[in-house]
C-alpha cells in the first residue's frame, strides 16, 4: 500500500512539474469493454499523452481498473504499457492510429501485449479544452510461465475525454 501511495504522489508531482514547465502534456480518462477469447471485462483507465514531434504522441498509462467476472484488478503506474499515437489532420473530427507494447515480468511469469488500433477525437464537440474520443484496438497477449506459454486475442472498444 505504501508503494501505491508513493507512486501516486510521484505521478501527481510529475503532472504538476509538467504543467509548470509547459511540457506538451495531455491527459485522458475513459472506460470501455474488452472482449477476449475466454471472458469479457469492463475497464476504467487514465493516461498521459506526451507530444514527441508535431502530431506524434507517446501515451503512458497512469491507472487501470479492470472489472472482470470473478476478479477485479487495479494497476497504478506499473504494467500499463506505452503506445505511439499519430493524429491525422482533420477538422471537427480528428482520426488517429496507435500501436502499443507492454512487457510485464516477475515472479517467474512474463506477459507481452502487442496492440494496434485507432480512434476518433471530436475536436470541436465541447467548448474549452475537453475533447471526447472513441477508440478501438486489437491486442495479442502472450503469457509464459515455468517453460510453458499461451496466447490470446482481445478486442477493445472504449470512449473517454482528453484535456
């Protein structure tokens, strides 16, 4: 529990530093449905987008709450992955593509997640800096433990708001 609180303080501090230093940061929060081969789950998540070059952003997960049948998981700052996001030019609707990678290893178990997808940001739907978005992605999971491995697929559809 102490590690989670320390991580939360660190994230909030970095967010404050990013605002003070005028770093090109955008935040997003949303939720959706993850459809897997074995089961489906609902999720809530938050991320930060860091502008790398013109329309290229790196998206890093900050938190995730996964509400699966039988077990709920909370991730805070770890095991959330990175995505490379490219925003195409558009008017009121701004399409984007993304590709992502997550690697989690520990305790004799390794998990790899490769993700590809896209979405649509509604740039002028709300006044101010809040921008709603919808997004879909396809993921390939691979889990290795004790010399054996398995893989599964997941389709995710979600929505949220960026600010």
